[in-house]
C-alpha cells in the first residue's frame, strides 16, 4: 500500500459522505491507496453513514470522544501506507490530490512532507482560492501528505491537546524534515460559520 488517507469525523452527518466520496474518487489506482475513517464517538448519524460505505473504507470508532489528535493517531496506527494524509470530515479533495502529492514524495527523498493550496468553500458553496504558506499551515494543518515513518519518529500527535494539535505536530516535524509547497489548489477547505477555524480568524 502506497498511501493511507485518514478521515477524522465527529458529528458531521451532513458532510462526511462528501469527504469519503472525494477520497474514493481519486485518479491514483484504487489498489495503491486506502481510506480509513475514524469516528470520534459521534452522537449523530455519522457512524451509520460511514458504515454504509462497506468494504470501500476501513471504518474505526473510538471507545470514547477523545479529540482529533487521538482519532488521527488511531488512523495512523492502522495505516498500511508508506505515506499518510489526513482529511477533516467536513472537507474534501480534488481527484488528483493523492496522486500528485504522492509523486512529489516518491521522486524526492530529501522532502519529508508536501502541502498544496486550498479552495475555501463556505456554506453557500461559494469558492475562493487560498494560497498556502508555512505560517498558514501551522494554523490549519490541512492538505499535507507525510511520510508515515517520519510521523512515527516524532511521536505522532500530542493526544493531550484538544486544539492546535496541527500547530504542535508541524513544529516538531519541520525541525527534522523539509517540506515542499505544491502550488495547486487540490484541498477543499470547508469553512462553516461559527466553526473553530472561523472563530480563530
């Protein structure tokens, strides 16, 4: 297995199917990647929706609501791919996202992670391109493909953190490994009114 996509979900029944479908509809050959969906003990219909995809995904449910860090680590531990990428359950990705990111890491051993630009989508489905920077990456942590063994070498996500977990992980990662900015808007970042990302801005 070359790439593992890890979708984390908590109470996202209106959005998680879109996220899963975008990950399944990739130009990379289906035998080369897997989709792992980790439900963080949702109290809505999210888990039923996830299970409805059957063998197309690898569904996992946390024993208790533990936060994004713990859910992400659970997905990484289950991943069989050499590379991993995390997708939030309310975001979605372009069909060329996985193959393009994978090719960068495959042919460049000196690169430890690759990240792309975003299309920010609001609740009215209005889209706006957002160019990424390393500083912005520290804020949202979206649209990144890592080498799994490098994540393991720094101890994965800090499960004591309930927010800013990406900031902490990426700071530790870039101390040891170089990144590459793929200037293509392949990650669809969904901004809900009242969400943590909107409030932090």
